[in-house]
């Protein structure tokens, strides 16, 4: 009479597990420990959106909303058509990015991607969004991908694509040069470090593409990616990152040798 119950119960558990909800070990919020989700609704509200006071050309935080900034004056060939960050690189988002990137917490990516989705829904993106051909995550070098096992930018892009229906394109851009970590480098060093590190295929020709990365530090990586896509014929290249530092980065200096 109850012979079917255990099987049925395990079926139900399995079904819920497939849906991402573990009934036996419910996920806990990585920030406050509340049971239910990896990132609870209350902590999700603590993320600080990027203020309106940015340079509208490069997206960096300024004291007022301006059409160009000091860094833009140093960079007349800026290869991106629009760059925006969803939020400031402050707690708790900063911790989540660290967990996603360095602690293997891949399961946080869909919840974090929601900030990208919300940003892309903003009015200034509307005319660009409808013409987008694909979403391109900043690629990792094959060797680093082997070490880490995944590309955090790709997980975020994947979340965004699932939430918006935009096509994910991981086939267009590759990282050819194994560069040293950008951590601890200044803006000019970062730029030199990633110069020529990326290669794009001719399948980019005529496409409108959106680059995705986790943090917009100096923009050196996004810039190098955008240049590669442009050289391969991309018609428009935009970038959207999850986080942006809320302080002014030291500006790039003139007269540095290009290597
Ligand atoms: Zn929480
Ligand atoms: Zn600027």
C-alpha cells in the first residue's frame, strides 16, 4: 500500500534538486546566513547601484555627470561605444565577486547576473539592446581556465543570456597571451599587460556585441577585448560589468613606452 511512497518521495526530491532547490540542505545566504537562497532578498538590496554621476563616455564615477573625463582625454581612440557598470565595487557585492572568482562559488552567478539584466533594461540601453547580436564574456586564457575550471565572466554572461534571451557567443573572442594578473598594476601597466592579448574571429564582421566582465577596474581588459573585436570587423562593441570602483583611479600618464 505504501510501497510506492519512498520511490515517489525520492522522485520529488530529485525533481526539486533539478529545479535548483535542495530540500534536505537548503542553501544559506553567503552574507547573512539566512536559509533559503545563496543570496537572500535582503542582502541583494544592499548592493549600491552605480550613481548617475559618471562620465557617459567611459562610465567611470565622477563628481558630476559629464560627457568626457580626464581619462577619456588621454584616450581619443576609446574603442567602446558604451560602457556601464551595474553597481559599485563595495560590500556585499565585492565579497560575492571574490567568492565567485576565487572560492569556486559558481552557484552565485545567476543571482549576480540579475544586476546585469536590470542594468541592461535601463532606458539608455533600449535602442542598443534590440540590435544586439551577441553577448561576449571576457575570455580567460586556456591555461588559466584549466586551473580555475570555469570563467566567472562567462558564468555571469550565461546568467544574463538566460534572463534576457540574448545569444551567448563564446566563439568570437579568445585570450591568446597568458598575461600576469592585473592585481597590483597601475593603469598604464595594466594597459601594456593586456595589449594584444586577445584575438577575435572574422565571424564578428558587422555584429553588435556586448562584452561582459565582473569588475571594471581601469578598463584595460575591456579596451583590449573591444580592439580585437573591432579589428575583426565588429560594427559596435559595448561593455557591461557587474562592478566599478567608487574612487577615481589614477589617470594614465602620457609618454609611456608601448611594448
Ligand atoms: Zn542575506
Ligand atoms: Zn571618461
